[in-house]
């Protein structure tokens, strides 16, 4: 490798499962665009539609009208089944959330209608330890075209990149309005789609004890009017899976987070729902104790979704950020939340990371303990240092500028121009923040005693099945922080590679 050349962050068998070719790939931002695309992808599938999710709500409309209504997804799937009876429609949903939905008459009625339709198979996946969830969000079409990311096909997810105040389209199946919602996923075609089909088939077989039907899978069906962001790139697939029966524990996602943090030279831009993993926080703090460290920018929700999550996750986030701030260059971490033009907080559900404009990662994994070793997760990564990916940096930079511009209510060119002038991601954002649609710094007020206790002991955020049953003296934020600090000290040379 020539002096100054980048070394790949993704390494098969270390922090990813497989690295496969994508003939085409594109990042999809926010569910309005994804749902409209999903409708077309399902209609275009020839042999199989495979949908795997944490949530799946057949009542939602993929293209809601001005009252948030439209053809329900469940009816749309029935229509597809009748139009092409030979095409399989296989749906795998995490069991706990699915069982709760069965209390809703509309959903129970729809599932019953699916059961009477030969080509539709709807299954609940309980193949996991107690307390775990299946959090992966993957869709595969004809074993060749796939979507992997953070967007659930569920209620209260649809929104546009404009995140308009009071948008009447943003109404749940019960007729109630919901808050603006930011999310992301990625569509990929080629061998990587086949790999994600393998992942889906494994999940299906463990859940149902039967494999999916073999299909030819010889057509990509990429929409003609959908311009790819990437052509002919290698994509890494990283997973989390808890040990269960004959399944070994997989912590590729945790390792990738640590390796990204160690390798960053200038910055990492995160969009994520949670930041409660002490190991990741300690790794960031160790970097910020170095001379001239990279910047870390996080765009997150102002508060977690739900009062119990707010007590546990918000308090842990504040504790970790306050601790990182004690580092030598602690001011190189900034945590923001986005707001609408009218000042309403936008909920960030995306799980995206961009490192130095040389690597982009999109998936289902949060920066919490559960995503490191408890819940099933799946992320995809494009790393410019892989031989097939030479020259992708400008595309990754364009995607980063587009995301930041969306949150700041400015044009991507404004973000690019400001960054060229400052060389600093934080200075760029600070220089473009303003009234109305913008990013707001997170309030770091110290949590109260009860919130502090729940957060400190990771009562709602264990990192493995065994951790749920550990005594409080054997677990907690401090211990996970020390694990991250020790890892960074052992692997510090990794972070000082050339390039």
C-alpha cells in the first residue's frame, strides 16, 4: 500500500459478515420517499417479496392523502397477490410487537385475510433469548434487489424531507397527528442483494423451521427513473445477534463502531436515535484526549420516544456526553437535535454514520447497548478504501452535505462552501444555525436521582442476554465505559494509520 493510502475500516470476519458487490446503490432519506419506492419494488417483483421488520403495520398507507389516509398496505398486498398468484409474499415480524397488534381488530382481520391467501405467508419471529428483539429492517425482491436500513414499515413513520409543521399527511391509522420523523435506509442491487436474501432466509428458517422456496433470482428490476448514488461498489454487511440455541453471538456492529472511531482523522457525522453505550462513549473520549483529534457530531432526537425510554435513555445520554466533555478536547463533540420551521422537535430515528467522507454506514443499529449484543441488527457500509470503491468520496460528501442541509434548512451548496472555508464540521454547523428550521444544541442538564439510577445501572439497556440477569455490582455505565477505554488503549495504533 502506497504511503498516504487509506486502509479499509471494514474487514470481513472482524467487523462485517460479508463484503459483496452492489451494481447500484442509493441512500433513501425519510419514509415518504421509501414507501413510494417500496410500493413500486413490490409491484415489480417477479418471484418473491420478502419483508423483515421490527414493526409491520398493515393499516398504513404507503402514499397517504391530505388526511393521512389511502389504500392500506394490507389491502395492497392482497391486490398484488391476486394480480400475480405465483409470486411469494413472505413477511417476518418480531413476535412481541406483533402479538400486541393482534389486539387491534383491523389488524387481526387483515392477518386472517392473508391466511386465506395462498401466496402470502405472515410469520412472527420468536427465535431469540428472553428480552431480545429482532430489530433488523430488510426487504428483498427476487433475491437480487434489497433495502437495508432504519425505516420500519409501520405507523407514525411517514414524513417528507421538508418536515412541514402540521402536515396533514402525517396522521396515524387512528386519525391522530404525530411529530415530524427523520429516517434513512439504502437500496442495493447485485450480489449484496443476494447476501441479504441469505440473511433473510436464515431468519425465516430459524423462525418457521422451514426454508424459503428456491427461486431463480435472475433479475434486478431497478426502477429506471431512480438515479443510483453508487455504481459497482463493494458493500460490507455487519450484524448483531445474541447467542441463542445453536446460534453463536455476533458483535460485528459493535466492532465496526469502535474501528470507525479509532480510524477517523477529521470527523464522524452521526445520525442516531440513542447514545447510551459506555463502550462507544469511552472510545470517543479516548480519541478526544489525543492531540488534534477528529470532531464528533451527533444529530439525535431531543428526547426518546416514550416516558420510560426518556428516563433511561435520555439520562444515560446526558451522563455520557457530560463525561466526554471532560476530555482534553471535549469541545470537539457536539450533540444537536433538529427542529421544524415552527420550532417543533423532529424525531431522529435514522442510524447513519459518515467518517471523513470516506465511509458511509446505514442500518438498524443504534448507539445503545442493546444494538451491540442483544437485539438482532443489520447495517451496510461503503468504504472508499476498498479497491472497487475508488473515487466514491465526492458522493459520500454530497450525501453528508444533503443531510446537514436538510436539518439546517439551507442548501447543500451552502454546507459545502462553509466546510471548505472552515475545515470544521462543528464550525460549519454553528455558522449556519439560525432561527426557524435548524439544529439546536442538546440540553445537558444533569438527570434527576431516579433517572440517574435507571441510566447508571442500564436497567433498560443491557448489552447481552446474560447482562439482564447480572447483579447491579457487575453492570452499569461505568463498567462499559472502562471496557471501551481499555479497548482503545490496546488498539491505539489502529487510529494513527496514514491517510
